[in-house]
C-alpha cells in the first residue's frame, strides 16, 4: 500500500522506472561480489543475456511526437569477465570485431579468436551494448 505524503490516504500502487533518454553506449555492471560483516564471496550465478536486440522500449519514455530518432535497441559489443574467486582472480574481455563480425578474447598480451558460446555464463561482469542506428564519432 502506498501512503500519500500530502493527504495520508492509502491506495494500491506500483513502482516503475522509465528513462527519458538512453545513451549510444549502454554499460551494465553486474554485482559479482558480496560483502557482509562476516564473509566475502564471489557470486557465480549463471547469466542469460541477449547478444543482439536488447529492447529497452518498454522502459523508455515516449517523446512528444511519439517517435524516437533511434529506437532503444542495443547489440552486445563487449563483455568484461572475471575468472577466479575473491582470493585471486583475473580479468579479460571478449570484444566483437565489427569488420568481420567475429569475437576475440583479449587476455593480457594475448588476443585470440573465440566463440561467445564457449564463454562460462558465470563469468560476465560488465556488458557493453551499442544502440542500433547510432554512428559513433570514433
């Protein structure tokens, strides 16, 4: 139940989150570490995430004209991964080459071609999505 701060009347309510604008590059940071007073641990929940077509339309506020310049649909371009645990771990990244549409694993000084399907779904830490239709200046 929601209590109105002005008149104190109570009514049923729902919360919602809407974005007025969305960026050309969307960065999603996943909570992978848990800290409490007595323990610290890495969270190893497997994730399912779209590699293409992440549609944020339901969470975007419509403009006055009812149209957006670019629909808020995103495609995955890179994933930062954490391998290991709290006592020791290692970071590396999978990145999509836009020229050949292949994924590459950037691991310290080594770069190798890879497949997203080979990635452990418990390792993603940060996702980088690019909005469709937006031309980046670099």
